[in-house]
C-alpha cells in the first residue's frame, strides 16, 4: 500500500490542536518521550514495511532544506 | 616456556610424548585441528567418526575454568546427538522456557519459548561450557575405543606455521621440546584471539562496542525459578545499565552486569565489590558463594574468508558476536557441522576441493546473520545516543500494556540455525505446496517418527527421504551414496511430520545432506534428478 501524502484527515485543524494539547504541561523530555511512543503506535497501525519505508524517506526529505521553510 | 594461561576445570588430555617427537622428518597427517575447545573437538569428532584421521593440538591439558558460554540451542543439541553426545548434554543441562523482562522496578512482560511439540530436544539448555566440552571429549574417548582415528595432544603449542600450496608445516612446542608435523589440512579453531589467524596476518574486521560486562557465577540455595530474568536499567544500586540472571546446573546462577566502558577492571573484580553489587540485587540475607567471575568486552566481527588455501577457520577464530542471543558457541558448532562432512569427502578424494569454498560461503552467511542479530540486540540494550535511548524506553513503556510493542523489545534474539537460502549447494525446490521451513538450504526440523524422532533416523551420510513415495534403497553418484529413509505421513499420528515435510503436497522426496540441511526436494522420485542434485551438493557441478 503506497504511503498517502495527500490530505487524509477530515478536520486537520482539530487534529493539530489535539496534538499540541496532548503535550500541554509536559517538559521537553516528557514531550520527546510522548512523541516517540506516538510514532511507534502509529507505525504499528500502518504495519506495511514498504509504506513505513516511504514514510521514513518522506520525513527525511522534508528536512533537507528544499521545502521545509 | 609452556605456562598455562588459565586454570583447568577438567584435565582431560594430559601431555604424553608422541613417537613423532623422535622422528627425523615431520609426520604427515590428513587433518590437524588447532584448539581443543568445543568447535575443534566437535570437528575432530565428526571427521573421526567418518574414519578420517585427525590430530587435535591444544596448548593446555584440558578444559579451562569458568562457565563462559551457558546457553546451548536445540540445533547444537541435535548436532551433538548426531555425533553421539546429545542425550548426555540434555541430561546434564537445565531446561528453561520462561523469560521475564524488567525495566527498573517494573515487569514489562514475560515470554515463553513455547517449544513446539514433536522435537527430541528442547529450545535451549543451560550448561556450563566446561561440562559441554567434557562431554564432547568423553564422546571422543568412546569413539577412539571403537576405532575412530582421533588423537588429542595436550600441551602441544603451535609456535610457527608455514603454509604451502598442498600442505602446512607446523612447529610444535611441548614440555619436552619442539617437533614438527605436516598436515594436508589445518583447521583453526583456536578461539577469538586465534594465534593462527594472527600468524597468517589475516584480517578480522568489525565493530567494537564500548561497554564492559561483569559476570559472576554464584552458587546459592535461594528459590529463584528456572527462568531468564533480564533488567533494563535495573533498580538495584550500581548494577549498571542492564542485568541478567540465569540458572545453570548444580545450583549455580549466572549474573551479568553491564558496567560501562571506563572501568577499573582490577578494582571491579575484587570480591567485596562484586559482593556489593550482588547484595544489592539479591538482598543482603541471601547466602551465596562466588564460583567464578570475569569482566568481558566484545566486538562483532568476522574474517572476510574462512578458507585460506589449506587452512580453514571455524568458531570464534573466524567470527565473533556479542553474547546477546547465545550465538557464539552455538554458531561455532554449526561451523563444525558444516565443515566436517565436506572436509571428510575432500580428504577421501570423493569431492573436489571447491566444496570447501562452500563452507566459507554458507558459514559467512550464518556469521552475517548472527552479527546482524546480535548487533541489533546490543543497540537496543545499550542505546548509543539520546534518541535511541528515548525510543528504547518508549518501547519498554508501551510494552507493559500493549502487545504490539513487545516484538520490539530485544534483550537478545536467541540462536536459531540459519537457512542457506540461495546456497551454492542447493538443488531444485520442486515440491509444489511444500512447507517453507523445509525448503532447500534449511536445517531439517525434527518430527516424531514411530517410537523415536526423524533426526535420529538420519545416518550421518546423505539421505534420500521419501514420504509416501516409491524409490530405490539407495542412489549413487560418483561413489557417493544417498541411503533411502522411507516414511509415511502415517508414521506420525500427531501430524507434525506431514505438516513439516509435506504441507499441501501428497508425497515428497527430499535429498538431505550429512549435516541435516535440505539439499533439494521433489514431488516424485526421479533418479536422474536426484543424482544430479547429489553431485551438485558435493560441489561437482
């Protein structure tokens, strides 16, 4: 199953707010730990190795300076 | 001149003068094994049982103290059983199945190795390495008594090697002075520090891990269960970054503390300092005696090639892994298993020398798999960066409540034999619907057959296994015989035999190598196809 990089969350603003709210009151270290757990939970939900590979690549590319501003 | 580097647990092969020490010219032997450890002795035993004369040289007179390797895997027991020592190993060892994983004070989860039914041997036994070695040497003594041409020479230290195209000259030092011997083939089973490898100036590249581990084998009468307990970030004082508690026979427990890289070894090995760590872990009221202790560091590395002309390397001399997963001694025994029959056929002139290149190809594949697995375990157990530590602890936090995170928890992926997929000796996989686990290259899984087990019915040579299919008593190609073992799915009412060897197929024919790996398989017997595969499995075409 190819990785979806098109909009897929019906109410993007709401999810984004939830994501930030979930980290309210956490120290930076706690927040990092939260995000690490979240990555693992979502990765397991995706499951498919090739899709996860594409996600890792997409995350790496976004940090190469070309389109991250 | 010949000082012991370690003290002996068992003096099994005291020095005895050989008549060769009086000869003018060096005596020539078909095979000389350097090193009387588990890999050297297993290889010598395999060759001797084939009738191939073999001499083992060891610079000590027996087995060293210290338990070192303790976990011996099912495949190792099966190989030892083929060599005639499996039942004794099983009898002497402790069987365990349950493992518990802790993170600080909390239990994260527990696992059961849940051994599959229908195998003669369990997934693992724990047994101190000196006992494992002693049982192998005792088996050599029994084989010698029955005529196997094996000789073990204690206190024979090789001081120089001179490698020629068709033989190797060895300068050997003994308590009574030096002598020389010549060998058609030399096996370097002389351990991780292999003097032979160094003398030949051969590479041994790999990754160094900056960590040290304090091991203590202790005797105590506490009622801990026979389980493997592993702590990440243990809660007891100065226990280091991880800790392992594991049962051995005779009331002995292995405790392993990961204590970091910059440690004062002499200081850490003082009894009072070891006791301080143990008391914190076990509780001050537990009475115990320290039987053996040591500090070790490790690397994951291997030689580029295990064959260098007439010299073959095996075991730790050829490859080293971290201890996580028990892949050291177990993989060495698989080397012996792979090398024994091949060298036997070459020495007897029944197979070309290039068969030995397949030893290198197959066992390098095995070493790579072991190094990959043990490196991954090491990276999980000792995270190398803040981020890897973050993810490691995230996994442990999730694993308590969520099953999905448990497969990520890696305190060692326990040794299983590798499959020689795409191996140079593999023949056709022509059994439609056949199970993946018995594809060409795979080690034969055991299964009940009548009153016994399948692996016990394989006779040490090539086997033509027919399942509900006709065939001749034997197939021969260029003097090499595969003897038929005719079975039926009905021979195993539990259904394991059919599940493991037939799958969806109604009948099957397997060509099985002397080391019990599948060479090829078919849906029906075809003499020409079997002969071709037999020649191919001997490196002939």
